C-alpha cells in the first residue's frame, strides 16, 4: 500500500468551477467545509497545476485513514447476504436479478488495501443506497 495524498481547496470556487472540480474527482466535505480530493502521489502535480490555472488556493497533505474503515459507515455491515451475494442475487436487499460486484473503499477513497469487502448489488440498491452513501464504492471489474 502506497501513501495517499489529500488535496484541499482553501478558496471558495464559483459554481462553474465547482462543477469542474467534481468532474476531476473533488467532493465537498461538510465537516471541513471545503472541496477535497484523495489521490496517489504521482497524480498530485497535475491536479495542482490545474488548480493554479484556475487561481484556486489549495493545500496538499498526507491522507489519514489508509486501509481504515472508521470515518464513514459501511454498506458491508448492512448486507442481508453475508457471503456477498452473487451475479444473480443482491447482497443488500436479497432480491434476485442482474447484479454487479462492488469493492468497498477505505477512508482515503482507495480500494487498494488488504481484504476489501466485495459484494454484489442490484441496480436499485446502487441507485438508492450506494450512490447516496458517503463511502467510495468501485466496480470490481475495474480493479487492477
């Protein structure tokens, strides 16, 4: 596991720039009242250059919580099917149908940590439960 970085925007961006921040992976973090992005070390330079071009003050630091699952609640704790479900059975609601496998991210929005939770979710649970959830979930097929 490599160290993760956190980039925090310390200036308030206008609404158009806010949309562009979201497009490049920033999210609004209510407890810190700022826009935040977790990234790998090699990604920070290009993001910093983008922020400088848009005249946004920012700070870069080490992300705490690498491999930890304490900051946000976990959907894996609410699974009905504790075995993670299957491609035809949702682990969160138990319904039969087409499901996709997801990997639960850690407190730094990374899925690259020892033994991440993997489970199958139906489209309805993805839209209603996962997308509204503060923790990052990534499709298992996109894992390296």
